[in-house]
C-alpha cells in the first residue's frame, strides 16, 4: 500500500477511479444517470476550473504562508539551496500552469454558459462574477508577466547580476503578495455569484 501511494501518478489515477465509483454510486442511489449534454459538459468544465483553481491558489498560499516566511530562517548551507534548486522550480511550474488552466477554463465556462460578455463588461446581474473574472485575469497576468520572468532571474534561468536577482526577488515577492490580497475578494466574487447576490 505504501508503495502505491508513493507514486503521485498512481494516487491521481486512483482518485479518478474513485470519482467514477462515486458517480456510479450516486446514480444508482438516486436513479438519475448523467446525460452527456451541454449541462454536463459545463459542469465538467466548472469542476476542472475549480480543481485547477485549488492548485493555483493553494500554491500561492503555500508560497506566501509557508515558503517565503520560512526561507530566511534556513541556513543556506543546509536546505535553502535544495529548496531553491529543486522545489521552487517545480512549484513554480505547477503554479503558473494552474493559473493558465484556471483562467482558460473560467473563460470557457463563461462562454459556454453565455455570460462572458455580460460579466466582463459588468452588466446588471453579472457584477460579482465580472469583478471576480477581472481579478483572476489580473492575477494570471501577474503570474506570467511579472512573477515568472523575475523568478527566472532569481533561479538563474535568465542571466542577471546579484543586484538584479535581489531586485527580481523583491518584485516577484511583492507581486505574489498582491495576488494573495486579490485572491480574497476574487474568491468571494466567484462564490457569491452562485447565491444570486
């Protein structure tokens, strides 16, 4: 059992098998089988949007609540180099692609449900989701256009002097904090829209 759960791929695969079992169980108990219609596809896109959003915001919160405050406490000779060389590049990979997936799936969902223009232009009845969408778009822009280019300097993937690396680290850190701030009203707006507020 331990060998099985030591593999992330097997664990994720088992999660999807369990999902299918849960869907079948719910269908058997309720007598309602899903139909592969527009509503079902919109639901799947929403589910994937939420799943990728959890990955994105989860990593954002990991960086801001765990890694950033902890790194200065680590002796560089001990673990800090390993975190910077191995963990951070991997975390940033999932972070930026989760941001992209969340943004693309959210826009696709709004288009599928016929409210993308109304939301993005803040029309009546779509103000909360519109604000949430714009905050999410700003956050995704920050990830790809500010945080990632600066982190590439910090990680040594782009040439930079020591002073440029320090400035890049500060800019990436500040932008990450801005995204953390924006995530609070963004998540509120995404959820409140479902409650007709």
